[in-house]
C-alpha cells in the first residue's frame, strides 16, 4: 500500500461492482482480500502519478495529481482498462495495457516467436491481435524442407491452443483477434474455420480491401495474391466470398469485417511509415537502384542474390527508429544515423509480371512500380497510382547513403596478352578501385569515346582550359597502358589522347563504359557499387569534362542522354547532394556546320535539338564544391552564393507525371524495422506490413458520460465544462501509464514509447440517453453522439498538445500525419474500447451499447444462506420514480421480463426511451457506431445485436451499412450464433430426426399435432411442446427456454431430445408408460432458486418439464393450445446464458465479448 495518506472521499459501489472487485481487482494476501475499493483506487492513483516525478514535479505536486486521479476513479468519472486496475502499484511485474498487436512472419521461427510473445503478454494480463496475411497459403512450396505449407488457418489453431493453456495473471483467459486479408488464397478456409467450433479463443475478421468492395458492387471478380511471391494465385467472384462471410457470421458471429484501406487512410494509424495495413505485395521494377550498405544495387539483382537477406538497405533518416539516430541536445533534432542508416532485410523476391506506372517528379526523379506501391509524401504514404500531379510532394532521400567498402578489383582483366601479330603486350591495369580510376572513367564518359570494334581504342578530349586535367589523366593512364602516347592537337586548341588496343579498351568496357553515341551514354554500371573515393573521382572527372558553371549560383552538366544524367543524379543524392534534371531540348535545326571533304564532297550537319541539363543549386552547390570539386579552372568561375540561408534544401519534390508503363517483372524486399527503402531516390514502402503497428500496445480508459448529465431550470443537459476537466485529466493519466508500465517485451516497450498511443473512450452512453430522455433509435441521439465525441476528441488532442509542450512530442511525431501541425504527446488519443467489467464497477451501461436488460436477478451468498436480489438499472428506476410510473408491481414485472415489452402502465414516451438492445433495429446500432467513429482516432468497439429470427440478408445489410456509413469495421451477434441453432416450429421434427439418426428409431411423419405449454421456471419462461402420433400417444417433446445458442437453451433442448428419443426407440412399453417413467425421474429435481409457492412451486427446469408432461398425459385429447413462438418468448423476457462463475442466466454478449451482468465475469 502507498505510504501517503489516502483522500477521505469514498465511492458508491453496487453489489455487482463489489463482487467484481473482490473476485478480480482487489489485492489479496494468502487468498484473502486485503484491500477496499477505495484503497485500490489510491494504489492505482499513486502508482500512475509517480510518473510525474520524471518530468520534474515536486513530491507535493505528485501527491496533488494522485489525489486528482483518485477522485476520478472513486467517483466513477473515469476508469482505466482492467490490467491497470489489477496490477498498478502491486509491484507484481505485470503490465497495465489491455491490447497488443504482434507480427506473424512467414517462417517457422517467426511464427513460434509470436506464440511465445503472445503467451508472455497474456500471462501478464493483456489481449493480443494477430495478422496472418503474410503466411504463405496452404500447399504452397517450402523450399527449406521441400515440403508443403499448411496455411494460416492451421497456425491460427496453434495460437488458439496456446491461448487455451495460458491464464492471464490468474485473472483472465487470453482474448485474441485474428485477421486475414480478403485477397489471401486461403480466405475461404479462414471465413469458415469457426463453423466446426474448434477455434474458441479467437474472434476473427476478414480485412476487406477497397478493390474487393468495388468488385462486389460491380458483381465482378478480384485477384488472390500469394504473399510469398506477390503473384496472382487465382481469382474469386466477390459476391461468392461475401455470401460466405455473411453465412458464417449468421451462424457463428464470425468473421467480422474490417475495411483495411479505409483504416489505412484514417488517423487510426498516425505513423504509417512504421507499419501500415497489410498490402498486396506492391513492387518496383527490377532496374530500380536501391540504396544499400554496398552502394546502389539494382532491385532485380538484390532479389537474385539476397533472397534470404544478407544485405542492409538505406532508410531515410526521417523514417529511422529513434534508437538508431544521434540526437542534438534536448531539441529533438536528428544529427546523424548510426550505421549510415542502413537496416538489414529479411528477404527479397520477384513478384512476377504486373501492370506498372512510372512516377516522375519536377526534379527529374523517376520510378516504375505497381500502382499500389506506396511512396512517402508530405501527406503520408500514398499509392503510386493515386498520386496527384501538382499536389503531392514525394519524399527524396534526405541524408547521405553508404558505399561499398571493398576496393577489390572492379573487374578481372589479364594484364598480359598476345596480339594478332604474335607480340606479347603488358598493361598495368588497376587491380583496385581508386579515385584515379573514377576520374578517368568520369572524363571518358564526359569527354571521350570508346571503340571496341574496328580499330579498338580509348580516347579523351581536352579543351584549351584543360591542360592541368590532361596532365593528370595522362599521368594516370601512362603506367596503366605501359607507355606514353602522343597528344594530338586539333582545331581551336582541342587535344586528344588515344590509347589503342582491344584488351585495353576491353577493360573499360568491362567496367560498364559503352561504345555508343552521346544520346545513349550511361553511368558505368560498376560505379553504382564502387567505393566512395571512386564515385567522387568519377563525378569530379565527369563534371570537369562536361560541367558548366553557367552562373555564380549554379553548377550544370549537359548531355544528350537523360539516362546518364539520372544516374549521376542518384550518385549525387547518395552523397547528400540534391540536383534537378531538366529537359532543354528545342526544335531540330539544319546546316549548323558545313565542310567540304578532300574529295570535294560538301557535307552539312545539323542538330536534333535534344539536350538535357542537370543543375545543382543552393546548399547542394556548396556541398558539391566541398566534396567533389573540379580538376580544372572551372571552380574559380563560381562565386559565393548570396543569402545562402534563404536557399532551404527541400527533400521532397512535386509529382510531375504518373503514366502507365505496361506489364513488367517487378520485385520487392522486406525490411522489418522501418518497412521502407530508397529506390531511384524515392522513399518507398516495401511489402510485409502488418495490420496496425507490430509490437504496439494501447493504454485504454473510459469516461462515464452519464455522470455529466445535470438538471438546470427543470431541463437535463450536459455539463460540458466538467466533462472537459475530466477528459484533460484522463489524458494525463493515460500518458503517465506509458511511463510506469512494465511492458513484458523489450520490442513492445520501445514501440509504445515511440508512439505513445492512448485510447480515451466513453461508457454510460445508454444511461445518458435515458437521463436526457432521448431514444437510442433517434436522429437526436446520433447528433448528440457526434457532438459529444467531437468534444472529447478536441479537448483530448488539445491536452495532448499541452503535454507535448510540457514533456515533448512522441518521438515519431516528425514522421506522423500530424508533423505539419501542433506537436502532440500521443500518436492517438481517442478510442472507444470494450468496457466490460469497468462499466459494471462504474455502475453504468457498457460503452456506447444500448442496455441489454433493464433488470436482472443476482444471487448473493451470506452467513444466513443464499439470497436472490433483483437489480434494476439505477437510471431507469430513478426516472420511473421521477415520472410517476414507478410501482412495486411494475418493477416486479420488469424484473421478470427484463424489458418494458408487454408491461402495462408505462407511458409511451418512456417505452420509446427505455428500449433494450434487441428492441432496437440493427441500422441504429450501425449508425451509432458510424457517428462515434467520425470523431474517434482509433476503432469503435460496438456489437450489432440481431435477434435470433434475423436472416442472412439482415447480416449482409448490416455489413453493407457499415461500409456505406464510413465505419472502420463491424461485428454482428445474432442470438443463437454462438452455439447450436434452435429448432423452429416448422422444422422441429425434421431437425430431431436428423439429430438422433439411430437404427430402429421410428421415422417422423410429415405432420403431427400437439400442444405447447408455458411455465415459469427458475431460469426463465419455458415453452414445452408435446406432439402426439395421431393415436393419442406422445411422440416427441421440445423444450425452449432462453435464447438460442445459450447454455440454458442447450440444456433445455437436450432434455427434449432425450425424452423424444425414449419415446421413439423400440420398446415393449407403450409411449405413455415410457413418458410416465420419464416423469418419475424428472419430478422434484431441485435447483438453486425455485419459483412459485405451495402447489405452484417449481424447483427446476426438469421439474417443470415433469409437470407439463404429466398435465399432457391427463389432457392428451384436449384441443391444443395455440403454439407460442420463440420470437414472442424472446420478446417477453431477456434471459442470458448460464454463467460458469455464478450460475446465473445473465451471461450476455456485448462489445464483442461475453460478460455476466450478475457477477461481472467475462471471457475477454
């Protein structure tokens, strides 16, 4: 316990809240509760407030913050997620976050590392989410073993089994979410994997892409993509997949749907460079030059030589994990990157042939890639095919890259050879890369020629001002060639050096110099992977030969070859020098140069007008002069740049064009830390992303909005000022949690503190609407929902900005979608998460759900035995008294039914307001989710409750509405979808015959007559149908109580089936005698809470069945009573499932999880 004095304020805790607290939250010693709820709140408040000391707060200030946190919790204004309440301040090393996202890689090692990480997280009280989309499909090849892959669903079962074995901190069982993309080849198996009931510890969702939804709207097909290769593995009709999703969801409640591209565009992922929604293996062309720790390598060559890694790629400093950066002082300014910003790849691969586009920028950078490949822009990651010309600015490599360290021979060429004349020749060709070799290559490309056919030779051209350069080149070439050569003087002071010989010219050809004309020149291929001195030498030679300092402020290099200048542009960029390639071409001209040959022939030469220019400006110009310079006198012609500070270097460039480039082979790689690389100077994403950020977690808490309803001048309204105060304090609380949370894994600790996600949500929404007199299914409720959540988001973000001023922004802020605005302390601020038991502790309705029931019964064990206490919605009871329709009889009837359906004496206005979940049409559920989603950073947890009678089309309609209204995802729950389906009246016999199916069982006739009886039982109203065989003998029995799919209904159905089986099996006893024997066995079986008095007392469901069977035998020839439908039964009384902890029939499904309204137990 904290040593500081706890504030005196005490809370108001209901019986269910106290039971939940004792069972799961309050500290224990030797199994005995040793803590009061107030002491728990103080324990948590002191533990979280201790983070304030890290920001220089005094002990007194920390105490004040702790007291404020205590008041929030003990008064029920705000509660954090369960792990914080359970573990904070106990010093048990268990973490405080509720949800984590773990990556699942495509190797056996990665898969079981994720299993291990999940076990550690669940053991410490957290839930986990997984994306299985990177796993190769079933029966795909496994090269390492020569076998076949078992597919993602098989590993989903592995994760499910592992979760079954783990108890979270001894308090909760692991809750999991599994996601698979809709374009994964195994999507059908995934959709239907829960139909057999084997996967019990996972909720599953299909990640639907925009392409899938568009194909669905057009009733078309879409591609399935093999995640291992990126190749199209097949096509499916979108309608068929949609129908299977709907059918499985109708039967089991799974899968839900998440709209993955929509999430990708939303604030749910404010740092998209760190990991986005899993993509369809977007790829780039094989000729793209990728910046690596060995220089610039072609993408195709990387895929060929580094399939299993063994290479590091350059990552732009703006995307590097903060741990790899050297930071300046306290200003959060990056100075340099460790290891030159190169991170290892795990694999590289060819993705086959795909349609491509070419992206060009204003500065002449160019990249060919698939339309879905994402490029970083000033507005975040954007697919190449959707870039907006003149609007988007793509990011360009902003810091120097790495070069090859190994200066071993560039090529292997013999230094001794025998010519055609039989003579032996010797050359001393350079065995290693050097600056001199680079300079020679630069001058050769810039002002020289190579001839490899007739009269092979290497030639260099020098102008009148190039005397010093001539001497330097000749001084290098002479020892290589073996002797000096003559300097040939031409007109206007031009001089030539020529070195003949096939083997000598072959050496330069092998380095990548091409014997081509000016229009086809390129940077020698070997230069891209040469050491830095050789690259600098090449650029120095090239610019000295062909560069033109045409003004004091610019260095220019002109050429007829655009490809040459683009190659030079990338070499410069890898040195940290930005340049632009411009088209200076003009119309062709004739007769520019004429001369007469010795034979008297007049020749005329013109110009085709083709010319391109590379320009270096501003700060890059100064860097060029310092790092590269010239070999001749050109440098002296460059004067100082005036107002150098005004020439800010921008490392982004406007998109100038996006044009189709046709089908071609494409490639990609996986860099698992930043998920990025630099290709042709562009900062681009790579495949292998995870849904949500891998190894991230979110610290959740919820504000009880029902507490802010105040009555003023006879009208109820919201106290917006008080709500703002609580929101600001809650954001501070959640940010402090990040500081003191003992995260179970190092990689999680790093990612969480880099993004500092918090998720402030709301609970008590239904209670607030009750108080304000607003029906849940009304436009007024939706308008208030948007206004309320907009207010919470606005004040939450403002508080996060204030914390950023006080403590600094989250480390990845400069790389987030918020980087151009006000700095924030947290990457996300708002989330509407499941509130489960914390809403029960706070005494309010769950999240933004409507209430499941207005009343239920709770069993309390005391020293005098067990008591059954009715519990009513506190808000409902208070308002019933206020509006004058409260009475003991009414409350007894409501307690019996669970809702106002069929209850007399209730005003129409009250009936409209006090509706329960199943009385509200599904569209209002979806619209509420959409309304809150509009102003929520992350997702909104909401269950779309459907009655048992809902059809598959109802499920489909809910899914379509979620897409149309802008939701990020949707989960539906239909009564009966979590277990065996109840038999309706028209299908009962047919279903029973199928289920028994034993040899000798009497077949069921096409139609039977019988009677349906209603009787109250301790676990709800039972409807018991006894059908006769037409000869006055009982033939079959059906028992219905509670909701389909519940444990209660399962027991009831089992009783009916067993009695029916006894009646239809061969036997020497008549059906009546067999029924009498069954009555004898079932009568007077006692239960925990009998109902009725005296002769009407019913001890249990079996006892009720015995009574009805006995009554039926005595009146078998009487006119049958009208059959009551299951739907009407469901409408009269909402009975939940049987709770495994307390035995009450109050286990309901809300917010994607089963929880008990009586004892607070939940399965998540």
